[in-house]
């Protein structure tokens, strides 16, 4: 990362003396289910000259198109710099949405922190298991990334379809 003039810690990056952060934001409107539910969020970003005072710059990545796997909402972003590009990992939710709707993880790519962001054609890149008893058969969300020994490690939260209505207490961690 130092070769690109960036300091990266997966939540905040610094580019040429400006700090950037991405976050989930729910904007109240007719297509927002259960406001202020985070499942209806979009991804926004803010900048700071010092890492203390922040200014919201706007939407980085909106909800997916009608019929797409992330049409209902996108949330919990995580940023990664690799090979001179920025990769924004996020959780996506399809419509219709209710307590049993499955979530998945996608990636958007940009050349610079301000975007524009382009979703990968391969999205979603991590989907729930087809095995109902698997720990991640209902939810794959909240990506966290680590680069170690030249490999990219994706850690995420998963929840079992068979126990999904048991609440967040059934959440387990996974890696890919």
C-alpha cells in the first residue's frame, strides 16, 4: 500500500493527506422497509483532513437494480487496496425482504476513493450455503479483510437457516 501513497487499515484510508471512510446509511423514503432498518441502507463516504473532523461527500454505492441480489439494500462496507485498485466489499439484500431473507457479499471496484464504483460481474462473491444445517445457510454478511503472506483472507458473519429465527445469538464467524 505504501507504494501507492496510501495507508490502509480496511476501515479508513489516507490518500494524499485526505482520509476516507465508507459507511452504511439509511435515507428515509418510500422504498425503505422498517425505517431505520440497516437492511435498507446504501453506502456513503466521508472525508477528513485530520481523521477527527469528517464531511459527508455523498453516496458511494446505491442499491442494486430491480431484480438484482442487492436490490433491497447494501450495507457494512469494508475497503481493500490491491494492485492499485480499491475494492469495496459489502453485504447485499434482495427483495422481497423479511426476517428469513438470505444475504450475500459483493464487491465494487474503483480507481480512486471518490469512485465511480463498479460492481463486479461475478457478484455476489460469497453466498449462503445450500446445506440448511450449515452455519452460513441464511446469512453471509459483514466482510472483514486481511492480507497475510500474499493471500487475501475474507472473514464474515454467518447465520444458519435452520436456526435463523433464533436471532443474532446464532451468528458464527467464517473465513474464505
